[in-house]
């Protein structure tokens, strides 16, 4: 932690020297990205980077935006290595003069935000969901946050006649507040929190945690974890004999291969990206993504495609038309508030809130025979 603090201090000094280093005649606009490209969270890095790259490809194929071609530059922070992310950010700021950064994972996003604020680098997050990333300057999130998803999920559990709830969560700074957020809502509804288990992230055996939870005799388990941890927790829960409803933050085929049949009776609150939507812009994204990457895009890929193709490109247009330079992240930030509504491949309008969150359609999924099916549409309050 002391080492990371020293890195942040050094970067803050660097940031103050970087804000005016963009070139007046440069027609390549570099977009930075912090993703886990290797290690146990590599699934996320793969789909996030591919969505963002497809956004760049489409912008460039269309002739660029206001004369600029977009180029994605990546930093791999592996297994959520904050120090690696900070060093990578420094390199991108110094060598690529990035005016905008695509970020993911709450711990990394929180660590780099002060640096980006000081350097006037616009941040768009399409993956992190901690409530702690709200109300941060220069940080805008197009992933639904936990404080948006938790209340509807708890209401849904309540409607299933669940009253005794256990919570298991990753014991990291970014996620601790989520646990604290669940308790007052659930008790106010009349429910009881019967067990709270903070867990070490990155394990493959969570049976000791689930055994303690089982002793509390819950009706359901609310799981706030990240990456493959969720799948291993589901697997351990079933092996421990906990066949009750269990919620997780997200789910994909990689997780399904870990959990197998134990994923039944799992619920996931989140965004719904409809790959079969007939809208021409949606189908262009889906078909070109599948042709290039030989897999279908998930909602993370859609989020980062939106971040580049529908948000950053529009901000560049606004900045250039105002007479300013899009290499200046402060101008990109200012351009958001001329109209915080943007197009989206979710076939709806995406609107940024002043706290940095966004308004999107939410659904609750249920795993049925290994498939993630829409169980309920939710209108966010």
C-alpha cells in the first residue's frame, strides 16, 4: 500500500506536466485503456478490449471523426494489479498523450481517478460497479452500479418470500461499501442479515466461507465478488449443500464451465444487451464483432463499443465544432454537459447523471440449464 501511495504521488506530479502536451497538428487520437488482458480475469480484458477496438475500427472505416483517426492503446493490469495499472497509465500519458481513458474494475478505477483528474484525462468506465466510484471528477460510468442494482434485486428476493439473507463479498476497499449498503435496505424491508462473510479474492476453494454461511440457515445468498470468484463461490455453495437462491454480479460462459450444473437457481441483476435487435447499428456491431473475433459480443463488449463509437466520437465532434481541440480531455469533459444524452447499441438513449452514473434499462437474469435468461425487466427509480 505504501508503494502504491508513492506511485500515486509521483504520478500526480507527472499529471501536472501532461495537461498541455498535446500536438496541434496530430490527426491520430490515442484512446487509453486499462484492462486485465492476462491472468484469471482475462475474460473481461478480452471482451472489453474487443468491444473498444471494434468501436475504433468502425469510426476509422467511416472516415474518422472530424478528421481524426482513433487508436486504442492498452495496458494489462493482470490480476487487478493497481501498481501495474498506475505505471501503465503514466506510460500512456507520457508517450501517447491520451485525452481519454477506458477503465474497468473498481480498485483500479479508484486508484487512477485522482491522476486522471489532475491531468484532465476523461475516464469512461464500462465494467466497474462499486458505489465508491460515483461523484468522482472526470469519471463517467456506463455500467450499472451496485447501488442501482441492489435495491431491485433485494425486492425481487423479497417477492420470492426470502427473509433471511446471507452476504458474501470480496474483502477489498472497493467492495466493502456494497455490503454496508445491503444491510440497511434489507433490514428496512423487514428482512434479517444472518451472515456476512468477507472473502479473500482470487481463491478457487470457498467452502469454509460457505460452510459458515450454511450454519446461519439463510433463505438466499447475496454474492458481491468479481470475476471467476463468483463461479467458484457458486460451485462451493452447491457442494456445501446450499441449494437456495444465490445472486451474483455477472455471469458468462467461462464461469459456466467452472460451475457446471451447480449454476441453477442463480440470479444476476444487470444490463441486457440484445444481440438479436434488428436495429442496423446494433447488427453492424454484432455481425462485424462475430466476424472478426469468432464469438458473440456480451454486454461488456457492448459497453466499451458504446464508449468509443457512440460517446467519445460524439464528444470529439462537439469539441471540434466548438473550436477547441479534442486532445484536451478537459474539453471532452465539458462537452458531455452540453447534452448528457448519447446514442447506444442497447437501442435506447444513454444519459449520464451528474454523479457520474448513467441511466439504462436493467433486467434480472436467471440461469436455466446453463443459459442466462431474462427473468424480469426493471425500471430504475
